[in-house]
C-alpha cells in the first residue's frame, strides 16, 4: 500500500516564489471514486479548485476556492443525499515541528485559517483540497423522507425524547 493520497497534486516548496496567478486542479473519475470510498460518500461527481500560493512569515499560504458535487448516505435511510460545495479556503502550511514555541500561546481571530504541517519540501494541494471538502460536507445528512422513516421505525423525535415530555403529558391530563 502506498502513502500517496488518492488526489495528489504536489508542489515543491522551493517553487512557490516562482508561481504566479491561480492554479487550477481537478480530480479525475478514478481519483473521485477513491476519495468517495475514503470519505464514505455515495458518489463524488466533481472536485476542482483554483488557488494561489505565497510565502508569508516562514509559512506557505494557499488561498482559493473549491467546488464539489457529491452525495452522502442519509443517516436514517441510507438514501444518497446530494450536496454541492462552493467555498473559499485559506490554508497555512508550516514545517512540522516549527509551530508555536513551547510555553507560548497562539492567539486566534476570525482571520485565522487552517494550519497544515508539511515536511518542508512539498505541499500536497490535492490532499489539502480533498480534506477541505471533507470538512465542508454536511455532518449528518438527512433525506426528505428521514423523519417519516424514523417515525415508522418507532424512533422518538427530540421533543418526544425530552425529559420534559412526561411533564407535558401530565399537563394534557388536567
């Protein structure tokens, strides 16, 4: 088994300064199929990104936009639930082991981005984009029929399962 990710688009760190403009990457059908298996998706019909890389304060910054079309199984029925992702991303690649010095605190604000460690030689933009999509998908997708299916299976709704549901039942008996 290889350690190369399904959707690998390596960029050598020493070439970042020479890159100008946006770079476009797109996963082919075989890559999308492998990613769908890894992420537990029903299908993965599109994965592409446009990004630019810069060096800032000893880190490599990736700024861009990712677009994806996929389907995940509904948490209740297993039926594929389609989803489209179209979102901006900002990633900061830092050499592993060169993070915040021990004992110092890292202050975060709204402008901060995801930080990814790398070996100092190569950043893999394909894998970074794939992980960005994995983090952007709906965590517990539900098909339009999920509530009906759950009710028929005898699963209580949140209101019915509430500790106060019994008290509400007593109120109705008055």
